[in-house]
C-alpha cells in the first residue's frame, strides 16, 4: 500500500465500500432526501447546516421552511451577487464551489488521480476513441465538492452542447481518502459526460457520481442517472439545441460529488494558483484561453 501512496487508514476507511450495496444505498438516500414532512426535512436541514457550516446568508431563500424537502435545500440557488463572474474578457471560470483534487496535463492518455494512481481518458469517456483522442495531451482539472459546498454546476465559458453520454458504474465515495485508495476511481464510478464546442475547441465536463448520490441532473435533460438504470446511453446534439453562456447553470448533483474538466492540447493555460488542495469558488477565473 505504501508504493501506491495509500495509507493503512485510507484503505481501512474505503475497503467496506467494495461490499456495500452502493446503488441500493443511493436509492434509500434518494427517497429520504425527498421526504416533505416538515418535522423530518427541517430536522435534516438544521443538522446539515450545523454539521457542515452552511452559510445560509448566501442562499436565495435563507428560510429553511421555503424548501419542500432536503434535496431542494441541498441543491439550493444562491443570491444573484453571491458568485460574481471573473471580469477578464474570455477568461475561463470555475464551474463549482469546491477543492482542487488534481490539475495538470493529460500524460500519454492518462489523468493523474493521486500518488500511484491514474486512469485513462478513454475509460473516463466511456470508451469513445474519437473523443479520447480529442483530449490527448490536453489539460484536466478534477474538482471535488464536499457535502457543505454549493452543488449547482455552471459553464466555465460559452458553449454549444455536442454530445452527452451516461456511463453506468460503481458509486464509491470521492472524498480524499477514497481518491488515494481506490484505483481508477473516477473511471469506475457512474458519470455523465458532456462535450461542448467553445472558443478553446472542444471542452468536456464530466459529472462523476458517488456514494449517496441519488441522481445527476442537467438543465436540458433533467435527471439522467436514476439508480435503476445501468445501460450506457449516448446522444448527439445539433447547432442551437443547447447553447449556454459562461456562468449559466449546467446541472446539479443531488448529493455531492466531483467534476472533471478536459480541454484539448495547447488551448488553455491554468492559473498558477490552481493547485491540489486549493479551495475554489464558482465564477472565479481558473484558466485563460491561448
């Protein structure tokens, strides 16, 4: 375990997930988070706010009674001025609130996950060779959303949707211990791949599911990953079908997870401060087009 960078404690925390009924747990959490009885949902919301230090002053609806269920609170909107977009023209902005897990260049078709761990772009993108070749030698950023983060996902720059792919898979946790312990974690978990045409060429934004994630939504297709569906599904889009501006909402996680951004080779430059472990906020500049 030392050769892979995995500590005994990481392994101990993560090992039980191999035998847990991950999708069954997701179904239970899905139902629990949609209970509308005030005595139940308000107790869950209050506990969550205390446990994770949620700043309700940023919420568009600060009063918890405004939320019909816990999931509505979890995916809450923010006030319009809570996440201003970077002012630099053409700058690429962060799609989420969270923490940088890793950031860098795609090396020989592989993305760095943690010490001793990596995974292939081909596998991440559901085995689509043409799509994987688009990002060969390109740039990636893996952004982790903790439970207390804002859980809507926004566009890093203007884009026209070209391709969406739902890839079924496991639902391991995506927290730091699991990232260090589970080989090929992000290419094993259920995920939704979205590909956009942008001023930088094609950009992929991959929404990765995780333990307790009941579903992933996009603004154009609503729920994509209900737990009872386990078949790979792909769809292509034409000009004008889905066009989103920089900062526009793209989707949301119903419970938290990870976003992976991919850009083609020599098309963008990451900001110097985008380092592993750095906190990021939606709307802040993270890269510049070349």
